[in-house]
C-alpha cells in the first residue's frame, strides 16, 4: 500500500485503542508505517543508480530495473515485511518493554495490506527467509497521486467515523493482562 493509506489505517487502529494511550492515533500511524523504514536502503540506492537528482527511486525506476529484487538492498524490505520477523522480533520486544499492543497490531496491518498490493516479482515474502512469495493482485506501491488520494480518503473517512462513534474501549486492542488495569 502507499504510505498515506498505511498511516491512516494505523490512526484508525489507534482510535480504537484504549484512551489511556497518549497520542494513540499518531502512535498507530507511526507503527503502521514503520515496516517501510527498510525502503531507506533500496530507494536511495536505486535513485542514485538511476541518476535522479533527488536520491530516491520512482516506480518507473523499479520497473526499469527488475534486478533490484535480487540485490542486497532489497533484503531489508523482505525482512521487515515477514510475519516471522513480526512474530519473533517485533511482538516479543513490545511485550518485553510493556509497549501497547496497538504497535504490534498496526505493524501487522502493514504486512497484511502489502500482501494483496504487491504482485509479480514485487510480491511480498510473508515468511522470509522462507522463499514463499504471495502473489498479490495489484501494485499499490506504484500508485500515482489520484489512486493514493482515493485510497487514503476512504480510510480517513472510516477513521473519522470510528472517532465520531467513540468506538475505543479500555480493552479493545489491549494485551490480555492489560485489560483490567
Ligand atoms: Zn510496505
């Protein structure tokens, strides 16, 4: 998915989370965007390689350079988009540092949304390092402004509905032990 849709899904999840979490919408948004921090390896690399003025790669650069998916700069993205990384690293760390469950759920929302929205050689590898590719059915990562706007607006409206209906509760999106406190 595009970064704006990811952020707004995170904000929506934050809205549903317990009110005691300070700035829960912003925290949800950041957690939902965080798997793409790994893009800060391949995007600048390919941007420089493609001779762009701004060291950042556009979708057209990816389409022109399909070898990038076999390059080491692509690996961090596959790691952060793996449910094994989420389950074995992200969730245990959150539990250990007593961080809200919201972070883990928002992170997982990113992985789930990226599965249908990456297709062909750009597919996600949901159980990396195991080489199973999930072939999605569209390429939201290469969307233009109009598609991003429609997608983001849809989620934005859902978020505002959730806010208006005050759907958050003390034990929604909370760890089981957290619910009572
Ligand atoms: Zn992603």
